[in-house]
């Protein structure tokens, strides 16, 4: 049987379309639900900063071991580009993995009252509020929260875990 004929069949097309729709739904869910609400504790940030280069170096050592001759024929600038690409890819993988772990392991419910400032929509961010969180000791942004006022008080509700926390919501007081 011809390979082109198989690619035009429903047995091939239906799983490809379903897979594409599932991947798109997962990416949209990640970008709209998980990523804006997850915040790393300093320990999780350190884990990510240490494990990203280790993962990139391990991948490059495996690549060097399997394709030693091809690797040595590359110019030094090309090797540097491969290393930087591996480092960026491993950083994305580790941040995504840690964010998923934080999202799934955060179970301790808590809330606190704090002052907020309005944060407008940026080029790559959402409209929301800035509040100071003592658990991570820095200002965090909570998307789609606030009453429209530029300053005020808000009650932040969150679920905490060992590596970070997930903001459930923020209610203006």
C-alpha cells in the first residue's frame, strides 16, 4: 500500500486532528489558567537555576557520546549555539515541570489581607493587581483581580505547597 494513501485515510487523519486539538487545549489551559496563578518560592527558583544547566549538559554529553565525530567537526560557534539552545530548552522544560508540580501539590489553603496597586495590561501580561506576598518576599501580580480602583485593600486566597503557591483569587475589601 502507498504511504500517501495512508496519510489521506480517516484512520490517520482523525488521531492527528484530535491530537492537535488536545495539544492546543493544553497549551491554552496552561497559558490562561496555570501560568498566571503559580508563584515559585526561592527554593524552587534555585532548583530551576541549578537543574537547567545540568539537564543541558547531560543532553549535550549524550549527544557528544552518540555522535562524537560529527560533533567534533562542527565549528566552535556552532557548538556554542547548540549549547545555548539546549540551555534555553532545558530552562523551559524545568520551569514548566516545576510549575506543574507546584500546581498539583499545593494543598494548604490560606488567605491574607494586604494593600494593592492596579497593574494595567502590558504587551505580554494581563490586567490585574500588584500585591506584596511575604511567602516569596516580593511583589506578585494577580491577574483579573481588583475592583477597578488604583489602590486599596484586597484579600488574597491561595493554596501553598513545598515549592510555591497557587493564587486562587483576590477579593477587594
